[in-house]
């Protein structure tokens, strides 16, 4: 795919292949942008922001139409996600459902952007003043997305940015860029004027550098690793950033939990997208009295998972994004085992396919438990008193989402208060995300919230208006 700037495809001299993540075949190639292309893309976004604002009703109609068109072309999108990410069909369908919903939610929010009255007249000397705020779009938004949910996470940024009246330059992950091209194509078919969303591709280290140097970009919204997130924050100066970063989700299974439900949900949601989800279940803290029973049920579910070709309808766990990542995962798991951890299932890797691993007897400083594993690996750790589980859950530098299974309402509410995470899910897994909700982490998991309503707050400026009557 060439770059897409101001409605024109621009092919550059150098290109980067895009692989089918299971078969390894080349399925496309993308152009490598140079500095001048980044400048052109920002020019186009800025020009279109200044000249051509869409009304809220127009933005609503475009986003809604885009959702409708995507619904009609589900097969095309599903096929592309399966190929470029290595997602199973089940995971690709799930990503599509959520993407369509997020487009619809963003459409609705386009009609709800509002300020508030400010009671100036209640201050002595200001009796004849009226004050209110309005929300105005920020301008050109720099969007940078990761490989794992290239369509959904792109839409979580692009759709609210459009709903808010901004224009966009987007840089998708180099390994999974195709979903972004398909999305922008559909947005334009739905009525978005050309030049409102511009796509540049190339290595993050190069294109990212030029993008961050562009002072005309009013705000960056990024999802990806903590390392790159910190770099973006450093380079963006006083401009605002929204950063959705890494995580290491803990899930607590208390002795009074519905163990069947807990085992089924945690086993299913530990390994979807081959564990490459920022809120995937990574650490399971299970109360000692139910540890054996829960672990047995959990492993039974894991053994039933179908691993392999993502194109096959029945596959539950497909390949990781690359063989390199699968090798890194295998090394972390084998290192843990060499330091005393035990695997309850066979440790197995075939190319980029890493079979789900379930570890017990881990120590808190092993990489598999104290770092973000971002792979199909789960550590199950017993605890005695629930306070121990809370403390262990909070030892992480990350803080995106956590889960707890318990029938005790008091304990559930205590968990909601004590767990240092952006979201706490009760009687479901940390992986639960409904796109309407405010979503974002604390600590090293990032800054700012997604979910169209909340993202729009960040993608607009609040302007105070004072009238002297
Ligand atoms: P990554 O940080 O390697 O890359 C993300 C994007 O940043 C890519 O488009 C990449 O090209 C670009 N990039 C790389 N270097 C850059 C630079 N110097 N300047 C600007 N851009 C640069 O992340 P990834 O491997 O694609 O994704 C995995 C990570 O994303 C994991 O840590 C995961 O937890 C995180 N993630 C977080 C969430 C969330 O909502 N919090 C969701 C999904 C993924």
C-alpha cells in the first residue's frame, strides 16, 4: 500500500513487506515514508481542519454510515485481520463487533458534545455576567497504533477524533497496517472528505521521530508499549498526550467464588489473541482452600483449546505476531522453569505458535510474573489471606485492569477500592472491556481515558465564554 495523503496514494521508493502471520507469505507491502511525507500529511490535515469543518450532524452521519458499511463487509475485514495479525476467526469476529459498536458510540457522541453554565453572576461584582463553556476541537491529532488490535484501537482514536471535529495523521504498526487503510477507505465512502485522515507508514523509530517533531500536531494519542509511550511524552513538550500502555493484569479467585465460572472465564480470556491483549489474564491469585480444585478446572479448560491455524473456524489460539516474539516467550517460560516454576501443560512452540503455558510455583521476581508477558502465559499463585492477594496484585508497576471472583459483596467493594488499577471487574475477568466505558490505566499503564465519550473530552479544548450584559 502506498502512503495516503490528502486523498492521494503516494508510492515511495522503499517498501516494507506485510506477512501472513501464520503461513509467512507476503500478503502486501507498504511504503516507507520520508520526512517530507510526514510534513505533507500534516499540511493536508491542517489545511482541512482550517477550511472545512463538518457539522456535528454530518460527523454523526459519516460514522454511522461507516458502521453500516463495515457490517456489510465483515468478511473482508475478518479475512484481513486473520491474515495480517494471525488472529483466529473467533477473535477477528470479536474485534469487528466491538469496532462497529465503537463507531456507533462515537457517532452518538458527536451529537452530545457540550459545555456547561458557570455561575459567574453568583460572585459579587459579576451580577450582570453570564458564563458558559464550549468544547472546541483541538486541530490535527497524531494517532499511533499498535499491532494487536489494529482496527479496533485505530477506531477508538480516529472515530472520537472525527466526532470531535479534528483532522488526523495516523501511523499504524508496521506489522499490521492494512486494517487502517481499509478503515479510512470506508470512512471516505461513508462521506468523510479526503484529507481529513492521512496515513503514513514506516518504522516507528523513523516516522515516529518526524511525527513527534511536528509542532503543528496539537495532540498525540498513542497505544503501545511503555517504552515508546514514555518517549512520546518526553518529545511532545507541553502538548497533551493520551497514552494507553502496557499492563500485567491480576485476577483474584476467592474461596467463595463460583469456581466453574471463574475457571471457564479466566481460561478463555487468558489466551485470546494469543495472550497479546493489554488486559489479558496474566496473574491468577487463588485462595489456598480452592487452589487445587480451581487449578484442575482451569487446566481442563486450557487442554480443550484448539491451537493452530487461525483460518480454521474452530481455532481458539493462533500464532503470535512473530516467531521472534514466540521465541522470547519460550525463553521467559523456560527461564522460570529453570528457577523452580512448574508448568502444568507441555511447553511447546512451533514457529510463531506458542502453546498456552500455565505456571505454578513461580517467584515474584520471575519475568513471567513481574513483567508484561504479552503472550499466552499464565501464572497461578496461592494465597492465604485476601490482603496478601491485594498486596501481590498491587506490586506491579502497571495499573490498567484487575479482576476478582467472589460472592461476598463487602469483599468485592473492598477490592474496588484497594486495587490500584484504572478498572476493577467483579465476577468477570480483567479482560472485560465494553467500549462505552472509560478505559485507561494508572501508573505505568498510561495517561488518559478511552471510550468515545471520554476520549472526546481529551480531544477537545474547553473554552470559557464570558458575556457582559
Ligand atoms: P510498540 O510500542 O512497539 O508500537 C506501537 C506503535 O508505536 C507502532 O505503530 C510503532 O511503529 C510506533 N513506534 C515505535 N517506536 C516509535 C517511536 N520512537 N516514536 C513514535 N512511534 C513509535 O507496541 P506494540 O508492540 O505494537 O504493541 C504492544 C504493546 O501495546 C504492549 O505493551 C501492550 O500492552 C500495549 N497495548 C496497550 C493497550 C492499552 O489499551 N493500554 C492496548 C493494546 C496494546
